[in-house]
């Protein structure tokens, strides 16, 4: 890629003061690439960026039909990033939202960070997107000025058209080729100030809604790759068990069966239809070697976690009383609606795979490694499709490895699908955990310290955090990455004196992965539940305690908002109570107020009131959707959904026993109030989970008069 | 292997398939109709929900054998003449997130509204609680069903 020119842009007015580099990519029509320019000294600003092509953040292309195609190293899994990105592009370029397309890039080492997670997409890409789109606009205007021989600053843009005062008009499509050859923009390429936004910040429907409601959306297995054969894999009863021997005589003779292919992880069956592949899979007779966790059940795991907590540390000076809370969290399956799936075509020393992966470069490495191509990973092309949910599960790409191996073995393309029980029983799980929280009280109810020690099986981050260095650390030293992530992510937003969070990393041979909110889904939740216990001990109102001790004004603002909107303290019948909790993470702040009724057998959530400060809310409608969805996740895992391990086997095999919330469990009232502070773009994807889980638990504690300490709560009786 | 003839989205189709092959795989793997999704294969998640003779059903547990002459409608056949009011309501309420369960949710909602033009919250709970949405869009599904009910009563279309 020959890069001809660049300029730099600083997105200012406090939203993001970082510098972004933009440059024109060699192309017949205008293409602008952008990346973070933090590491580039100002003196270099006039020269083409050294190595810029290896650190791309995104690029956009103006097509001759006037459409703008934005290519991102990110994956749409339902979180709405394509809509938010299109809104930013349409805003800077003064064009209609439906003229902007957003695509996920193939795996490519040129992308600086090609990973969808850590609530990072809009935090990281808003700046480069605005810079690239503003640069494109400046060049389109300049191209029109040169064509019409008028002063560029007299021209205006609207609806994807450049207009001159004399009435001449040219669409972006007509200018796309000329704009690619503009040497220097003659008008400012600064992004416009937030105060002039017309579209960004307005509640906007998803750009992919029509395809979804008409069934036209294509997930990996819906793609039309000619002759791709349905494939399923027989898997061991225990986690990470292996094949000892296989008798496939009867399976091979069943209707529609094309091939039986032994794999390390199981035995693949290829057939004309998935129905036939599944029937033949059931007819395989396999002797399995039990996996490494086959001696472990829930009770053993809980004991090992509890035993790792160790003795209490010495309390701070002047401690008069120590409160102790203990909490147990279960393993969780991500249970995405679209099970793990991948299409693969391996032929002639090249491989192509199609899947919805959260880390395409990891998928590429893993497939290359499985095929024995570690040194030539570029022989593997990874196409990113839309994913039917991710939540952390799609950092792992076993389906791609299996599909590639089977395709190579039979010399034909395959579409490989995990059945629901495969997906549930052979997942990478949010690990179980045990927590001990010690709150140290001094004279007069002062809180002198807060000591939280969490025993959590190592969370596997082999994919790292999107760049090569952490990926290497994740693979070589998994517990280091897990501990580093823990240390970076866990904070307590209260003035509680000496605060300490410690991770006891426990080696348990059950596959793990990050899950929406990662460690905060346990540490952050139990902290907020124990803050309520502290309030009970001190005999103060939990909202009043938080107001007094919170160290963040943003948190105080969202707490006040839910207390007002949710009418905190209003009179409720016996057995019905309110609970609150807060969280500041990913540069955003949130509070939940939840009302629950415990008079029936199962706690029933009546109402959820959410207030969030996510900085500039790019698409309030999408943010509201994420927060509503995260609240349902929190309800599910707090009340009823958890994974049980019986001698190395996962008990739950479908949504019949993994009791995720259904329509009848979810209140019709989940209000979201956005408290705006337009000086930043905060993360949203994971924000809505922890304080929802804690507020629900706190409401149940207040309704019942005792604090739940084991999740899911319906397991208490087990 | 027998030939099975049935009506799919208004067209008569004839497929060669074993009697016991479930309709989901006939639709997806033989006919290339991919709107109905695989979510569980055992009738507990509702991702494949479609209509058989106008009633919601689960193609994943329905063998193709018993379909002769019957009428199957999938999400692809719903808005043949433009968007069905339920689809429109789904867009207006911006229901979908990952979208994978939504064809099934929409087909279940259309079947509900056919029988009950003005469903209460309890009716919606009863009719929709066998369709899982892992993204947690239930609040908006409920709102979209109510909106669609209004659209249908005001004569904005049929189905």
C-alpha cells in the first residue's frame, strides 16, 4: 500500500485530546486510513508515517456511487457498534445514515488492535473515526473547489453533496476519484465540535434492523459457500476428555454420511445435512479417556477455592471491629444463541475460514498452528461474519480449528456446527470463585479498611488484549495475564481507608474465558453487596452511606438519579424491597435501583431503574439496549443460571436446565436514564452487569432480612 | 428416500429427504432457507419458530415426513409484500441485538397476534416464554408486540 500523504488531526474540546493520524491510501477513489498518533513526535507530522501501515485503526472508502464503506477491525455481535460507527461517519460527512456501510475486516497483522472486547470499540475508535471522516470531507470539498475553480471555504456539504453558492452541486460519488488526488485539503479537516452534532447523540435505530427482521442477516452457517458440507463433532462426556478408540462401522453406513474424521477433541461426522450428521454422531461407539477434571465436582471445587483464601491479615491500627463476608459464584456458560460455528475451505496449501470471532488474529494463529503452518500464518484467511452473541466466548475459536482440519482431511469445504449441548458442556466458562471481604471498623463507625481476597481459577486470556505482546504473555504465562488484568481492573470507589484487592489464582483444570465484566462480575458484585451489609451494621441507609463515602462525583450523580427516578424509600408491601448498587468502570459510571418481590417461591423482579453516565452517548437507543440486556444477564446469573460440575462433566446441556431468564421473568419496566457528560466516550458493553446483579441481591437481602451469599440464589437450597 | 411435497412461503416445493429428517434441516441444508435458526434442536429455545398451517411450530422437532400438502411459512415468507406490521414494530422498537433469535421471536409474535388481537402482559408471557433471547431484549419484544397489535387493529396490514 503506497501511502501518498497525510495530515494530522487533534480531536479536541475535551472529548479526546489524543492525536490521530490520517492519511490517504493508494486507491482509485478516496480512501482515508486513521490511527492513534500518540507515539508520533510532532516534528514528524509532515512526513508519511513510518510503519503506519502496520498500525491501522480503521479506514473508510468513498465509492463512486456515493456510499461510504468503513472497515473496522471489530466484530458486530449484537452490541450495536456498526450503527454507532455509521452515525459518527454520517455526522462528520453530512450524509444520510443509510449511505454508510460498516464492515468487519479480515484478520490482518496491519491492524493495531483487532479485538472486540473490554468495552473498547467506541472508546478507541471514536477519535480515529471522526478524524478520518473529517479528512474525507475536507478532501471532497477541495476536489469540488478545484473542479469548479472556486474558493473551497465557500462550499457547503449536506446529504452527501457538495454545493457552491452559485448552485453547482456534486455528489460525493462524483468527486471520489478527484478527491483521491487532492494533495492538500483547502479547508479544515478538524472534526466538528460536539455542540454541532445533529445525529450523534440522537436515539437511532440499528442500521441492520431490516435484515434481521426479514431473516436476511447472514451468520457463518447461513453463508452460501458452494458444496460446504454439514459437520458435527462427537465430544467426550468429561471436559477435555480424549478419544481412546472409535467404532464408526454403523455410523458410516447411515444415510447421508460422507465421512468420519477423528480429531484430537473428538470425532467429526460429515454428512449431506446436519440432521443426518447428528444422527450418525449418535451412532458412533467411542471409548473415551476421561479429562483432567474428571475427579472434580462442585463441592471439591468450592472447597479448594475456600481453602485458598488463607488466614486473615492483620487489621489496620485502631480497628475495633471486623466484619466478614463470604461469597460463592458459580461457573457460567456464555450460551450464545448462535452456537460455536465455522465454515472452512482448505485446499492447495491455503485455508479460508468464515466465523464471528472476537479476535480474528488469534483465530488465524490457531488455525495455522493446527494445520502445521505456524511459520506461514498468512496462508490462513479469516473472514469475519456477524456473530449471534459473543460475551467473551468468541475469543476462543475451536470450531475454526476443527473445521479447517476436517476440510483438509476430506478435501472439501465444510460448515461445522457445535450442537447446543456441545456448546454448553464444552465451553470456556466464567470461572467459579470464592470471596472473603473484611471491612475494618474503628471508633465512631469509621471505616478504616476494606480487604477483599478472591480465589478464582485462572482466567484464560491466550488471545491477550489485541496486541502481540500481551498475546505472547497470555500464552506463555497465563496466570500472569490473569493477575495483571485483575490488578488493573479492580477498584473500590469509596473512601474506606486502606483498600486492598488480592487475587488467589487457583489452578483447576476446567476451561475458562472472560465473560461480560470479567472479574468485576464477581469482585465488583460482592463488594457492592457487602457495602449494603456495612450499611446495615452501621444502621444507616444504603443510599445515604454511598452518598457520603463515594469518592466519585459521577457515581454520586447517577446514584442520585436512580434514587429520584426510582423513588428510593417509597413505601412497599411486606416482602417487596428496593436495592441499589453502583459501578464505575471503562470510563463510565452507572447505578441500578431494583425492586423485588420475595413473597413467592422465586424472587420476582418488579422494576429496574438504571442511570448511566457514559460520557458522550453516541446512540442512546443502543446504549439503552446494552444496559437492558446486561440487566437480564445479571438477573439470570444472580437468580437461576449457573453451571454445575459433576465428576468433570457439565450438568447443564440446554436452555431447559441452564435457566436463563425468559419473557415471563423480566419486568416490562427497565428504565434507562442517561446522565450526559460529553467530555469523553465511555465503554458500555460490560457496564450494565455488575451493579445490576448487586442491586438485585441487595433488594433480596432487604426483602428477606438476610444477605444472599451464594449464587445463583436458587442454588442455595441445593 | 421419499419425495415430500408441501407449500413453503406460498410456493409448492418437492424435496427428496428421509421421512424422519427434521424440517429445520430440510429448510436450511436442502432448500437453502436460512431464516429459521438452529439454537437447540430439541424444541426448547424457539430460534427456528415458523408457522405450520398458520400456527407457530418448531421445525427442529418436526419430521418432514408428515408435511405432505401442508403450508409452511418461515420468516422469509412473512413480509412477502413489504414488511409485516410485526416486523415494522420490531424495527420501530429497535428490538434486536445479535438478532439470531429474532426470526423465531417474530414468528411466535405473529402467531400470538393472529389468535389474540389485544394480548395482555400475561398473554405475552404465556406465548413468548418458550423463545429464548440471550441478549435480553424481552422488554422491547413486549413493547413491539403491543405496538404491532395497535398497527394491526388500525388496519396497517395483515399477514
